[in-house]
C-alpha cells in the first residue's frame, strides 16, 4: 500500500512572516485519487496551495511534505513542476509580450533539459500544442495570443487546463478553479480535468464552493478550518456543507 | 516621414537627430534602442509646427555595469491640432545609471493637442540608479495631456507563475524583461527589422546580470 502514496503531508505548520496560518495539517493522497479541500475564507486554503507549489514569502515552520518519496519542501517551484506538480491558479497572471506558444515551448523544453533530454522538435511541439488546444476547445488563434492578456475569466481558466494538458502532471492542484466561471466554462474545465485523470495521477481541488465538485467527483473530502483539517469523509460531506455550511464542523 | 530606428551599440552609436521639425500633415515615428555597453546623452527635440501632424517617439534601454545613459526629450507643440506619444521602457542592472527628462510644451493658442508620455523603468540591481523627470508646460486650455513614470522591480507573481510551469528562475526573469520591453518593439513597423531587433535584444538580456 505504501507504494501507492503519491503525496504525504505530515503535521504541517506554515504561514507568512510571524503569522501561523496552517496549524498542523495531515493529508495522504494515493495514486488515482481526487481529493477536495473545502473551507471558509481564512481557513488556510490558499496557504496550502502556496506551500505545495513553493511560493516565495510562505514559510514552513515545521512538518514535512513527501512527494513520490522525495522531500518536496527542499525543491524550488520549477523543480516541483519538473517532478510532476501542477497548479491551476485562482488568478492566472497576464504576461504581455509572451505568446502562449513561446511560453509553453520554454516550459516544456526547460523540463526536458532538466531531465537530460534534447529540446522538442518544432514540428512535434506544434502538433502537441494543436492537439491539446483542441482537447480543451481553445480556438487555434489563441496560440499566438499573449499569455492571459485580454482573456475573459473563463478563457483564463481554460488556458490553465490547457497548460495542465501540455505538462501532463502527476499531481494537480486546482485552486478555486470554479470561482468566477459560468456553467459552460465550468463544464469545459471539469471535462478537461476528468479526461486527464488516470489511475496514476491525483488531484486536489481546493474550493470554497461545491460547484466544481458536481462535475469532478472527489474520492475524499476534507474540511479545513482555522488551519487544521477538522473532518474527512466522502462525497456526502459536500452535500452536508451545501445544506448547513461550515459552522457544523469544529 | 518614415519609421526611423536608431540603435546605439558599443562602438556604433547611431544617434537620432537632435532637432526635428514636423510640419502640416506629417508624421514622425522614431524609435531609439540603447544596448548595454553604451554611455550616451541622447537629446531629442521635436517641434510640431504644423496641424494634423503626429509624433511617436519610442525607446528602450538596457544598461549594465557602469553604463550611464540619459534620454532628454523636448516636444513642442506650437500650433493647434497635433498629437504626440512617447513611450520609453528600460531596465538598469549592475551599477549603471539611467535618466529620463521628458518635457512637453504646448504653446499658448495651440489648441486641440493630445500629448502623452510614459517612462517605465525596472531596476535589476540594488546598485543601479534611475532618475525620471517628466515636465509638462501647458499654456493652452483645450488639450489632452498625460505623463506617467514608474521605477520598480520585476513582478513577483509573474515570476512565480512561470516558475510553477517549470521555467527556471533566470529564464523567467529574461522572459519578464522581454515582456516589459515588448510594447516598444511592437511600435517598429518594419517586420523583419522588428524580428531581428527582438532577437538581438533578447541576446543582450541573456548576457546581463539579471
């Protein structure tokens, strides 16, 4: 069974500066599982995704995170990406002057270089790009657009799932991916996430709302409150939260 | 008038004319590119002395080591009905110094003028210095003018976003600088010149201490 564990968080304490936000989080994610972490504002959801991806400014004061047997916390954000971690950002960043094509080519070839591989051939790259854009129903002209510049909320999230499809992560973090999306955009995002999911890959959906969880069904649901996981259960927890909110959990 | 590009490289300083007059119905589009290894004072005076005239002055600079560069623009709208736009973006690293003095003068009775000026600077090192001084002298009342100047650092959120996609920190910074300078290069009309300059600028950024 131990070999099935993809990610293990043990007694994680973390925050910004002097302020402790996560106060002892424990979480074990096995291959093929989709977990949801739900919680009210200020519970520490953003801090959890920031610590998993190595965002500067966030400090881990104690505890550990092991990813595929390696110490995740000693790795830089780019090393985590190369190892197979991906985050779909709550607020994807605009990068004027850098096209999606150039951005993804740089990302993919950086990973290949880190793994000791030759850069991808231009033709192969463009074929992959087209295939993945079609997969998330992105119009081909987006390849030449500047990253997220002038994109609607839905287009930005779709671009996140497109990047996820390009990078083929082993572990994906969907950080409030459902916020600001209409039902059509939500379905496209959810279809993408479901189609990319395999028995070897896992995901964690960090969310305030249950919207996305209607389309991507989690195996395990955690309630995060005041920096701790206070309850863990199955799909039924989502319904309980929808009915009675977060106050019922202490 | 054509789209003029002046490139200042070490040992080959192609300076723009110090004084240009723009007459009725004419347009001037000038871009100045200052690459690392150059120390120079670049004065650019443009007298817009005709109506239906338009002036675009753009520039980018990259300074490193002990480079010392100043750009001094002086745009004078002397009669009614013309526009000018200035955009100067640049990056200072090492112990370099950069200054921008940008003056817009709109004479009395020169109405219906639009004049805009932007100067954005990024400091890549604690020992680099940037001075920026916009100056508007407006003696007419029916005009639209603006100026904006910023001095800052590379955006941390942008950098983290790229790194989270597997782009190494140094490469992320290079992309950020390219991104920051891109609006200036976008103003160059000649497509093949624009592409070759974009490549040269990228190579120079890679040699700088980011």
